[in-house]
């Protein structure tokens, strides 16, 4: 459905263009800044790159998103309200700031987690205030903090996290537009545009890495848009969760396996499927990123469309995608292990 509001399309794309331009320019500046400040990620046992590479380029996504997302939420019809927009802006600034500090010098886990909790709680309370009960803020808080951290875990090879943000933003924009919320659609499109401005420099071989400033903020953006879609119309949550399935499945199953093994699950590692595909399977960063994109296009889009068109079967669509995704994850892990065993025995 096309919302009958004059000037909507121009405003929507204007916000996206602003996000793209600000992001692109900021990332270019961040490359020079990182070199001057010595903010370089050196190759190591837990890393997937082979050359020292500047980090902190995710500041471009943050600045681009702040240039486009709040404006879209305020200026376009179907706004989630001033309180939600203000909470979103404050939460984004807080999560990005603590990530930016961490990119300059590693911070302890506790202050980072406390800032994430406080920022996410502010946003959750604002979103929950538009629902039947403020108690929804509790499950939203847990989901939001996990979303922030899982995106940090999944930012480990060239282009992957930015590509996922581009897909999620574009897909969520189409979903919100079809559901009659130009404000959320414009905000999601601005996210996709901001991620594109960074992806241009982060695609393989990467000229700069995202850093915690970008990965944490991306997780917050994905959560915020999903929560806004849910608050706008409850059944929109299922397609939004389907769009996120690739990252949620890989991060969650990897964490659960590490916890069951008794490993120090909160320490850095290279045990996600995407890391094994690069490290043990020998696939290039570009090829692995294309594999995740193929899942998004071939599985997520058609199933999310069914979930949107037929709300009665939406929970089943969600469950099916996550069960199939878990099976693909397990198969990929086993394939990597078999290849390693053949390599060792040879």
C-alpha cells in the first residue's frame, strides 16, 4: 500500500541520501584519523585478517544514521512519537560513545555492559509506553542487549556486518512501507544507506574495520527498528525476526555451544560459522559474505513475505526459518570439521 501523503517519497529518500553522504564522508575521515592515532587491528590468532587495518570506521554509520533516521521518524507520517525518537537518539549516542572509547583503548566489560543496559532500557521504556503495558520493557531489554552484543560478535570479516545491515534496513523499509508506516520505512532506509556508505570502504579487502562504535550501534539500530515495527503492528515482529535470522542463529548457537563446553564464552574467539568457513574451509571473505546474502535473499525474503501476508502462519514461518537455519549452521560446522580432519591426516 502507498500511503497518501504528499512529499513522503521525497522526504524518505532525502533522509536516505543524507545518511549515505554523511556516512561516506565520515568513514573517509575516520581512515585518516585511525592512522594518525594508531588505531590499527593487527593480525592475530583470533582474527581473520592478515594485514594491520584501521578500526573505528563504524563512526560513519552512526553519524549517517543520526543524520537520517531520527529525521525520518519525526518528519514522516506514522511517527512512533517524540519520546521514542528522543530515546532512540540518546541510546544511539551512548552506545556509540562507549564503543568509540573502547576502539581507542580496550575498556573493561562492566562499564560497557552498564552503558548498554541503561541506553537500551531508556529506549525500551519509550517503546513499551506505546503498548498495553510497560512490563514489555523487560523482555525488550534482554532482546536489545543481546542484539547489540551479537552484532559485535558477528563483525569479524570484511563486509559481512555492513552487508547484513544493508539487507535488514532495505527489507524492513519495504515491510514498513507496505504496512503503512512511512516513518519507520524512512528510518530503515536511512540505516541501509548509512551502512552502504561504510560498506564501500569495508568490502573485501577492507580499508577500515567497523570497530565497537559501529557494531554496537548496528545492533541497537536493528533492535530499535524491530521493536518499533512490533509496537506499530504486532504481527510485523515475525518478518523482522526472519530478516535477522542469519546473525541471530550463528551468534546464539555458537554462544550456547561454548557455554555447554564450559569455555570462557565471554572472551574473544573464532568459533562462529562465518569464521570457520574462512579459517578452516579456506573460503574468502567475499565468498562467505555472499553465502549469508544468499540465505537472506533465497530464504528470508520469500518466507518473510508469507509471514506478512498470512499473519496466522507467521509464527510457524519464523520457527521454520530458525530450525532450517540451525540445521544449516550444524551442517556447515560439521563440514568444516571434516575438512580439517582430512587436512590434518594428510
